[in-house]
């Protein structure tokens, strides 16, 4: 009897240990949610310097930040950083040309991180290259993780202070998901500080649902706003809940071979970090990036379905852009650019947004539209369009130069 009891005890201990290991591994996998309301402490809150009660967050004026590009081995000193600087307006600086009230033509840009041009320096953005080509300042009001809705809200707030002849709105296809979001964590697990407003359509009219967070301190108790977040964030039911890990965690962890692969790669990177040197012949950073891209494919297909079911809201926001341009008398230009995860998928399956860009151009006579994928023809595969360091998901300086040429042509043709 005792051997059986001992054997059962060992099995229980092993099962508990495996559950703990599985849960800890799932916590590190970006495609899995393990908590609905992760703790937000005051230390983390203090680092959230970009909080904005109207937009959720916004680049602050007169700031300079340096970001590690990741271009170094474990334990080495940082060799390379990129610099992000903003001016007194909160626009990213444009080294090529200062603002000039007497300029023949004026240009501003709004959008997400692809508009802001993350992962490159101030003099490597497409706005900088446009300014060189057009000999005029090009304002950059891109915001990291912005949706089309936030881009337009920021434009409506900023434009009266800086009127321009041309306004370019530059976003990626992920905007279809972002405009349905209130709390980023429900679709980008772990992005727990990003609470935002969103629009809904009521009787064919856009209605703005304000962010439920009026003060930054409110983020310390988001669970008290659970009913609001779950009601207005589309992804709670359609993405978060299906990807929420639950007991037994072992089955969730072992159910997907990519989870095991990612956990192994992450473990090897941790060994490199502790040892202070890399393992010869193996690039775990590249392997981890490839693993993340594979895990991102279900999200890309999810976004593709959102264009089929919620394109009407995207259309309504574009109409808002066109109407505001008519009211303020500027030329509106809508530009769709590609994240790396979309570019790889779309190279095989076509655009996840279908004929959206063409249709918008046909619907609105006054709107210029650009599907940037049609203008970028990489000889060495789509990956060559993006930076090879850091996060690796944003356009390289060379690609930004090509984008600038395309957008400058629109201004010059007018």
C-alpha cells in the first residue's frame, strides 16, 4: 500500500511542478493571456509619461528619448541607439527644414508608429526626406499603437494650431482592430496601460465613446471599470477570451508546438544573458522573431475577418477625415502601409483589406489614396524593407526614402 501512496504522491508533485512550469512559460508567450487584470503599480504608472485623458496617450512636447536597437551581444555595452525627439508642438522633429509661415506649401502627417517612424533616427524618417524633397517642414504627429480613430482625434485637436495645405493620414491595416479597441490588453496581451476612446456607429452617425480613464491614477484600479471595458472593447469576447489560459495550464502549453519552441528559445536567450556571451552559431534573436511572426499569423487572419465584418466603421472614419478636410480647406491623403507580419502574409494571400484603398479613392473625389505596398518592390523579399535591429518591424531608412518620394510626388503634382 505504501509504495502506491508514494507513487501517487510523486505523480501529484510532478503534475503540480509541470503546471507551475507551464504557467510560467505561458506568461512569457505573447500569444497567450494569463491574467485579465494584471497589477499596475505606481512605479509602472510613473513611467507612463505619455498619458492623455482624451487620446489615451500622446507623444509629449520637447522630449528626447534614446532607444537601444538591440544591436549588441548579451553583456556588451550598448553600441547603437536611435533617437526620438519632439518639438514644442509634440511633433517629431524635422531636421531637414524648420517651420516657415511663408512657405509655398505646408504639410503635416498623422497616424500610428509607422507614421512616427519608430526604430530609425530623426533624420531617417520619411517626413525628413519629404522635407528635403519639397523644401518645406513636414510635421510628424504619429503616435505609437494609434488607430485611425486616435489619429483623427489628434488631427482635430492639433490642426487649428498648425494648419497645413496637405494632411497625410498614415496607418497600417491593424487599425481595423485598433478602432474596435478600448483597452489594448484585450488584443495585445500585456499592453495594460493603453486605454483609449473609440467610435461606434449609432443610426449611421459616428458617436465618440470617451476613454473611461480621466486621470492617470484611475489606471491603478481598472478592474473597477471591467463592465465598461468588456462592453465596448470588441476583442474581449472575440480574441481575449479564446486566448485566455486556464487550468490545466499544461494542456494549453503543450497544445501548440510553437509555444514549446518559443519557450526553448527564450530559455536559451536567458542562458546567454546570464553567461554574458552568445552561443556560437545560433542567432536566438532571429529565431525568436521568426517564432513570434508565426504566432502572429492567427492575429493577421483575425484582422482580415474584421475587415469583412467592420469595414463600415473604417469607412465612416475616413468620411470624417474627408469632411474635416472640406471644412478646413486642406487636401486629405490616406496612406495604407504594411507591418512586417502583414507583408509576409499578404505576399502570399493578397491584402487583408481587399480593395479598400481603391474603393475609398473612388468614393471620395477629394481624397488622395496610396496603397504603399504597390510602390515598394523589394528584390530580396519583404523582410528587406524593414530594419534588421531592435523590434525589426518598422521600415528602414532606405524604405522611408522610397515612401517620401511617393508622397512628395502627390504634393508636387498638385
